[in-house]
C-alpha cells in the first residue's frame, strides 16, 4: 500500500463577488427573509405607477409644446414666456404684493421681481399703492395686460377647437371623457406637499454598538 500524504488538502477557492449577477428589485423583494408576496407586489405596483407618470409627463409636455408652437405664426406675442403668462393669470383675480405672488406661484421672491420688471416694461402691469400699508405696493394688471390674457385665451381655444375637430370621433370623445380626471389631477398637484418625515434621532454615543 502506498504511503498516505500528511499534507492537508487545499480548501475550495471562494467564489468572486463579481461573478454573481445583481438581483432585480422583484427577485430581491421575493428572496428577502422579511419579504413575502406582498413586498414583491408592492415593488411591481410602484414600477407601474412610475411608468404611468412618465407616459403622462411625456404627453403633457408634447401637447403644451405643440400648442404653443402651432399658433406662434398667427400670434407673435405667444412667445411670451409661460412664467409671465402665469403671473398675468394670477393677477387677473386681484392685485397682489410681490411676496404674495411668490407664495402663490411657489417661486423665489427675487425671481418674481425679475418677471414683474419685464411685465412692467411691456406695460402689462403697474404698481398701485397698498391701502393697508403705504410702505408697500401691489402689482395690478393694466388694460393692456387684461387684453393680452383675453387674446392668449382665445388663441388657445381656437387652436384646440381646430385640433379636436380633426380627430376621429372616438378619439375626440376619449379626450373629453378624460377631462374630469385631469381636473382632479390638477387639484392634487395644487395641494400642499406633505411634510417629509423627520429623520430618526441619532443614538447617544455611549449606546452605540461597538
């Protein structure tokens, strides 16, 4: 019988971490010890919600761009930036201070001041004394500003009416049926954003694990 070697056998080489492909979110949720079928379903629902939001964002962006570009040849003033149009729309209800405008538009006050300066130069707004505080002024629409808004509204209404009439009846009806849902979406977007949850307090240094 041949003599047996006393040298220990070599242990198997450990597998390289890079050799393992990263798991997808779905498989990771399914394989997690604390995760069950509900966790995987939650991941899939979140992915579907993001896909719907991306599709809606793309359609709204293209619709807005197409509407503005399609009427610029007939209405050169349509090149007025949308940020200025939105200020005119807000001021159409009542005169406001710059700070009030900034709060309603969710813009920085210095940004609103710059936009107001351009509207003042164009003659669409003017400054009026504030009855409640003579040290401040309110921004109000001029007659030219009101006319600008009326022209803007009519131009968009006419262009949209023409585009709707060019659609097949089924597509036109689908667009109109979607309006109530889009109105609810606009209200949801206008609502104040929920405050973020506070970060958990750090544990005292003496209580931290070694």
